[in-house]
C-alpha cells in the first residue's frame, strides 16, 4: 500500500495541486532533517536537531536562524546526527563539534555577550568509522570517499566562476579537498580565487593551497596576511603550519582575534619544544 502522502497525490485533481503537495512534503522532510529553534526557556534558548545532515547544511541553518556569520575551511562530508541544546551559539557549536575543531568567536562591542558577531571553525577533525557520544550530541561518521571523479572536478571548476560568491566559496573548498594533488587546472583555480572580490572565497583558496602543499602555498599565506579582511588573515594563521615567522608577524596584526590565535599557536609550539 502506498504511504498516505503518495496516496493523496494519486487522487490530486490537477498537476498544480500535486506540485503543491509535493513541495509541502519536501519542505517538511527538510525541516525534520535539520532544525534550529529559538526558545524562551532559560538555558535552552537555542536548540539544534539534525538527522543525517552534512555539516554545511547544519551550519547554514544556524546562521539563517541566529544571524551569526560562520566561517570555515574544508568541512568533512560525513553525515551528522546531533541534538544540541544551549543558552548560546557558542555552547551549541561546542556541542556539535565536540572538541574536534578550533572555534574562534568574535563579539561586537555594545552587543549581548551571548551572541557572537562571527565564528571561525578551524582544523576540523572527524575520523572515519568513529562514533562519539557526549551529553547533548551523538555523531556517527561513516567512511566517505572524498575523491571526486573527473566530471565532478570539471563541474566544480565551472562553479568556481559563478556569480554567486557562496557557490564560488563552496566550489573552491571542494576543489581543494577533491581535486588531484598535481592537477594543474585545480591549482590554477585556487590561485585565481586568491584575488576574488569575496573574502570567503579568498580564505578558502588560501586554505586549499596550504592543505594541498602547493608550490604557491607559502606565497599565498604571506600575501593573505596583507588582506584587508580579518577572516582571510585568520585563515592564513590557521594554515601556517610550522611557519613561525608568519605567526610572529601575525602578533602585530590590527585585529585582536588574529593576534590572539597567532599567540595561541606560538605558545603550543613553545610547549611542544619544552616537552621534547
């Protein structure tokens, strides 16, 4: 027997009525797959429920609901099931990532301390066949084949040229993760994206070249430290690796968040050296 929603469609009087019913069904399914709710309940003002959804969609849902801009480099494609409840965006994101990423929050002056203006998600670390259960979150991470076929890479190369900056940023990030390491067309697209007018695209390009250990990586990182947008400079610091000179340069950055992150990374280097 057909499910009720399909049975209803079979008796539709017109194509328009069926289309409306189908759109309603799809919208309800999407809403059930990932929901972010604002509540008046103390300690549970922000509630996230996601079932087998990619991180990109979950983060977009959080941004759409709260207005908090979230930046990230390459995210895992693993499908996430999670329930997170907290008083702030910070608490919900900490629950969602469960110490598998560095989270940096920027708070605007004269604004509620519970609501960051921007968030950076750096250094995500989700492993294959890994299951984590903590208070407020359960994630199951299946093995994912991150390598795209040639047709997929060609499609991403085209998307990297689209007029939509978010589409360009997504395409650049995916090219970095999925393109062959020595693929000239992919490296060329990443280098071109360094001069994109959108800061998110430039940041993704910096991240991509660094993660692929491209011959253009060090020059890209150094140039990124002169970028007018702090998010691009922050990405350069995140992808600096053992480039202590660049991190020391970042200590004099005009942005407090960039300076603090550089100091944290240099301190980690120092502690590691003392432990040897």
